């Protein structure tokens, strides 16, 4: 005789596995990521804003601020978008590294891993919180910078595309570095010797014309240069629309590849599962 | 009888080590601990500041030096180099002492420094000397690295050394005050982001103080950070914006005041002892 307990069956069935469950993702993304960076707003939002404004003040004083730098743009108007988007990348990268490394060091990561979250949800939960932090800081900095530059917006969609793609790319790089780092040393190695040099030597502060010809390729091969010139094109309209199109496409491709790498590492539990 | 005498003799042999007026061994031990602490992670404490400073030099030289600008009678890059050197030295001195004390407090091993027979002034001296050592070591490394790229001449070596030592001491002592006052990492991050970095950025590292509005020039002449950068630059290029004599004397006076404050806080155990 076959035993049937039809009234119990619905409760016993597990939730059908889905690639992404919005609620679970929301919990990790919002409750854990966003609330955390809002709680530490002095470091995550105000700090970057103050240091960016310091850079602008220094440039105002060191340069003849009103001086036209490139066609139609003052030096400050040229520098501002690059500075914003560089800080955006840096914050996205640092935020996700901080979350992962702290969670690993405090052992909290096992709580997150125990929860019914798929690797993709883990990746997006951590990554998108960092993107949110970067974008929030970028919007605040842009607003504050209007003191120096006046309002500027050439194309909202182009600017938004570059900002979001850049933030996502650096958040995904941050996930990989955060998983790889056992200690703060490894994180600061990448931060100091890769992210910062890429950002500083990328045409935030100068046009390619001030570089000797045989060094220009070095800048043109730097993804941060594409991000900055694309975003600057979106904000000020200065630049080349074809170049912006191609650079945007390549960036999207790189972001996709890095995203897949991050997903693979999460799925394997690289350095987070025994 | 004979046996008692023997015991007496043994007891007299195990007296504690006599400490003279100065606990030189203790002083040396704490100092070498401070130095080993930062040398242990030299990529973060020496290499990273050196790379960052060279990048700053490159970026600012490219962004601002293009038009054969001269400041105070010298090329912009020659003007900038000593300022950047000083900025890095002071930031590292501050970071060393503040993080040393704060980490010891947070991790609870501050008792290991408070328990040994070290007088408050000995404790202050050893920790401050650690910070000064890091500042000077970073400064020296940056100097050597800059020599590769720039023809640096030193007009008044003694003045340069005098300002370097006094500035590192000033920031080491400020770092100790910060480390003693702070109870969380956030606190010290706030002091660094909102006080130390702005002061070193805005006190004439990047521009001649003459460019400031008149009211701010007056303010600058009461700012020890200005004298420290200006005096150090005088040591290199032989030209100062402010009065060099005042600078030579002002920094040691500030240092004496800071010494007294640090000594007082350690003596009463402010936020160090329960």
C-alpha cells in the first residue's frame, strides 16, 4: 500500500530554484550593503566629497581657473567630470573589497553563505551595493562641483551609461580582489599599485596633447581613459562621439568578462568555502 | 645557620634589574617595535607613498607645467617637488603614530606598553621617534626616486633637514594626540580626511601662497603647516613666500607645546588607562 500525505506535500516542496530571487537579493543588497554604507556615511560619502573638492580648490588656485583649456571648456570644467568618475570607480572598488574582507575576517561570511543564496545572488548582492555607494557619492560630488563649474549636462544617457558601466566593472574587480585578499595587504597592493595609477595616468587632469607622441598609446590603452573621456563626453559634449561609442562597447565587453570571472569564483567558493 | 646564610645569599642574587634615570633598554625596545611595525608592511608604508607621490608629481607637472609656468622664480615642477615630499612625509608620520596607538587600544595590547617600567616621557619619545623615522625614511626614498627624474638641487641642506625633522615631529605628536583621543577607526579617519589632508593640501604644496585672496594670505601666516612646507621648500630652491626666520623658530615652539600636551595626556592616562 502506498502512503500518501497529500495535505503535507505543498509545505514539503522546496521553493523552485530560480536563478535570482528578488527578495533574497534585496536582503543582501539593501539590508546588508546599502544600510552599511549609509551608516558609515562620513567615510563612504562625505570623505570622498571633501577630498574631491580639495582637488578642485587646489586646481582653482594653482591654475588660472578661468583660462580656456580645450575648445569651450575651462580647465575646471575639463577636470571635474574625470575626477568624479575616477572617484566613482575607486569607491565601488573599495566598498566591495571592504565588505568582503571584513566579512571574511570576522567570519560573518559563513552566515551569508549559509543563507539560501545562489552564487549569482551573492555576486550581485555585494557588487550592486558597491555600485550604489559609488553612484550616490558621484551624484553628491557632481552637485557640490557646480560651485566650480556651473551646471553642465550634454547627454544624460551617455553620462549615465559610462558611470554605471564603470561602477559595475570596478565593483566586479573588487569582488575578485576581495575574494582573493586574505589580509588588507593584498587589497592595498591592488588599490595603490593598480587602481590609483590607472586613475591618475588617464587624462583626468590633462589632454593627450600634453603627452609626448610616443607615449600616447599608453594612455589610449588604459580603460580608465575610455571611461573618463566617455563620461566627460556625456557631461560636457567635449570629445569624439565615434570614439565614445567604441569605448563604451569595449567597456561593456570587459565588464561582462570580469562579471563572468566573478561569478565563477563565487560558484567555486574561492577562498570562502572550505 | 650555614643554610640560612646560603638562602640569604641566593635571595640577594635575584634582585630586579636596576633601572637608572633613563630606561634605555625599554626605550630602545619600544622604538624598535614601532619601526619593525611599519617595516613589516613596507609595501604599504614605504612603497605606496613613494609611488603615489611620483604619480602626483607626474600628473601635476603634466596638467600645470605645460606652459613653461614658473612659480617663485623656478619651474613649476621644481617648485612642486619639495612640497609633495613634505606632504608625504608628514602624512606618514601622522599615520604611523596615530594608527600604532589606536590599533593597540582597539586590540587591547596597549597594556603591554603601559605595564613595563617606562616613564610617560619615555613612552612618548619612543612612539614619536617611530613616526619621525617613518616620515624621514619615506621622504628620503621619495627624494632619491625624484633625483632619477629631476635635476634637484638643494640650496640650504641644513634648513631642509631642520624643517624635515621638525615637521615629522610635529605630525608624529599630532598623530599621538589623535590616536589617544580616538576610540574607533572612524575617528582617526575623520581627523585624517577632514583636518590633516586639507591642511597639507591647502597650505601651499601646489601653489604659491600669493595666489590666495588677501584675507587668506594673512590666515596662512598663522598656519604652522604653511611654514613647514614653505621652509622645507626654501631649503631646496632658496626662495620662501613667508618669513623663513619665523619658520625656523615657530616649528620647534609648536613642537614643545605638543610635547607637553602629549606628555600630560599619557601621564594622566587619558583614554589609555581604565
